[in-house]
């Protein structure tokens, strides 16, 4: 053994050459990404979909490797991450601890189980979540015979709460219907297929109108949008999944037109059967409500705040009326639902194809009553905060 042997050192000029090579490669890569056709670039949507396959705790763990303070926030009882597990999830989109990620790709319709139940209402589980599956546009737009004459509207429920004789603000709530032709079989005498429960006049927009009337009665100014989004989609030769792209323009215009606008509600009817979407309260039949929040909106937690509060108030005043709060996300879902335009935006699924307008109107009155309590409580807190 030669004890006088000196370890070989990497020559300085070679180190410099390596640094220069790295810089050149970096600039070439940036140049390539900024000059290639847009279709071949990485988009924010692509990156979002890719990173959505990774659990949030993964990023927290990686940050903790650099800053120990983040390690304190790592969930207790959560096992440390393995690089092999993370790479497996990224490459296969399969999460070993979640069977839905495997079955969702193999079984038709199983991708709907990507949605999450945040608060489960009475009887709500993963087998009866709200369904959003409109048929081809040609089927939606077909002329059908309907009972255009509405049934007698039920008398509005009287309450012992204090009335609000003067509206705090005009046009505080904007109501629209992305799937504006969703209708109800009891009012379509010659239709027995739930997939064809659509009509140009007798549809979910009538529920929105009743809801707005009830809000007005409770002292809250409301605006109902009557745009036929289905017709626009057809005229522009757009696909069904672009429904929310069309209705998005209406929401933007509403914010531009009404300076007092604070809340935005998209009213739908569910495709679940009557036994799931109906309940009785004090001997009267009501169409049940499901609250839907888009989980792919970066600020969805803000929408969740109002959803949780309203759901709690509904449960307290009308037990069994709410089916709960559902977060829609992942393949097969829009995931945003225009809720990125306002922290006070929600989807309400009113009843299903088997409900009638009498039940739906009764529910619209109940929701308006609960929301007015919420609204004026929030206004009171806001006023006190400004004054003090």
C-alpha cells in the first residue's frame, strides 16, 4: 500500500465546465418550453391533475426535510412516507390504502365515488350521492308535453322569528341554473324515463323563482338568471362538460352588474330516485337538499365555511331535510363549479326527478327562511366589527 498516495481531486476547470454546462442546459430547457406549441406545453391544469394524485401530507413531509418546524405539523399517528409508495401513486394513480382509486378505473360509473362526504345527512352514504349525468343535448332539447299549469303553491310556513321589514340591500343573492332544463317526472305525463326528465319551461328554474320570492319575503333582495344555457351550448356546438363554462359568463356579468351582490347559488335537481330525495317533516312532504362544493377550487375551504354553517342551521330547524355536504372533485367532475368567483358560492341539489313542485316549493321556503337567519346574523356581526 502506498501511504504517500494522494486522493485525486476534481480539477477546478472541470468543475467550472460542469457548472457552465448545467446553466446552458437550463436555458435551453426554458427556451424549449416557452417556444414550443402551446398544445405540447405543461399547463397549470396538467400540473394540478398530476400533483392531485399525491397526498397533501407528502408535500408537508418534504418541507419538513428542509425545515424541522414543518415536522411538528405532520399528523400524529401518520406513518412516515416512503419514496417508493409516492412514485407508485404518481405512475399508476392507484392509492394502496384507497380501493376506490383502483375500482374507479375498472368499473363503469365507479369514478363518482371520488366525491367526498364532508357532512352526511340522514341516510346519506357513498351509494346515494347526488348524480350529475345529463343526457345528450339533443335529448334535453326535445319538445315534451308537460303540465305547464303549476299546482297550487303551498302556503308559506309561518314562524315566530322577527320579521325584517326593510331590505338591508337589494340584489344581495344571485340565483342561476347551470342545468336549466332539469325537470320532474310528476309534471311530464308522457315521460317515464328519468334520463329524459327535461323540459324547456317546467323545470328547475321554477324552484329558483320560488326561492327568490321567499328570500324577498324574508327581507333579502335576490336576482334570478333566466339564461337558457342548454340552448347556448347547443348553438355553439359545445360539449356537455362545458356547461359551467357557459354559465360562468352569467356569474361574471352578475358581479359586474350588481354592486351589492354577496351570495351566488346554482340550483340543480338530482338524478336520484324519490325515496332518496324526499322526507316528511311535521306530516308534510319536502324535497331534500344536498349541498355541493367543488373540491378543485383552490379556495374551496372558504365555500365550505358557509356550507357547514347553513347545513347545521338546516339540521336544527328542519331535521332530515339536508342530505349533507358533498365535495365533488376528480375525473368526471367539473370540480370548480364557478365557486372560484366567490367565497360565498354553493350548489344546491333540490330534490330529484320524482319530486313535484309542491314539495320543491316547500323546501325553497324552508331554505330561504334558514338562509335569512344566517344572512342577517352575518350582517350584524359585520356591522359590529366595522363600528367597533
